[in-house]
């Protein structure tokens, strides 16, 4: 989970820095979004962190 927290925080920093200046391809958003538009996430201390949905499925399957 710590990796995903850091990943989300880093992604948010990049978006803050470059939004409106350069086009952004938000790969983290793409990876965490299901086909129906919902996103895979978890919360810690009131903060939402996103996780690639496929990675979460694999972790739950024990692989």
C-alpha cells in the first residue's frame, strides 16, 4: 500500500505542476479506472489513494 500512496502523491504533484501548461497523459488514472468509469482506491487517514485495478485483482488472488 505504501507504494500506491507514494505513487498517488507523486502523480498529484505532477498534475499540479503541469496542468494548464502541457498536455498530461495521466497513466495512473487510466490504470486505476474500470471500464464502467469507477476507480480502484483505498483510504488512509481520510486521504484517497488509487491503485491499478489489475494489480489489486492479482493481489487478492494471491499471485
